C-alpha cells in the first residue's frame, strides 16, 4: 500500500467512525463493482446511503470535494444501481453523500454533505 492509499484508508476509517457516531449503520465498505468502488454503504434510518469519501492532507490542489467530478458522479450512480440490483434492493430510499476528510497538522476535519449527487 502506498502513501496515498494509506491516507485514503485512514480517511475512510475516520469517515465510517463519524457516520457511526451520528447513528448510521455501516453495511459495507469498499464494495467493488464493474468500473469502480463504493467507499461506504450505510443505513440512515429508512434510507440507504452511498458515500464517496475524499481525503487530503493539504488543500494545494483544492478542497477534497472538488475531486468529485461529474464523471465520478456518473460512475457512482452506475455502481449504486449495480449494488442495489445485486442485493435485491429496489423500493427503498437511496441517497448519495460526499464526505471530506482533511488532515492538517495532526487534526482531522470531517465534512458531510447529504444528497449531493
């Protein structure tokens, strides 16, 4: 695992902890489908949440949310469809969220945007 992968995994771990602390149930992490990966699948009461996590150690290349491109959103939609079809999940509420994890000077700052895609 390279340095970027380590930072990404650390960020995803912090994001999952954050979601659990606010009452979400983590269902799955790092689910791989055809053409990509869903970082976190969680349940928020009666809603299934698919979260894209972006982690950065500096903002020189922009805020972590800026790394979620239109193409990434399209991929996420396809992956959510694959996941739901594979699980036989069809009639419930589904939401796509974005989570930013910024690690600067040993401090971790998490931002969570709901229903962003």
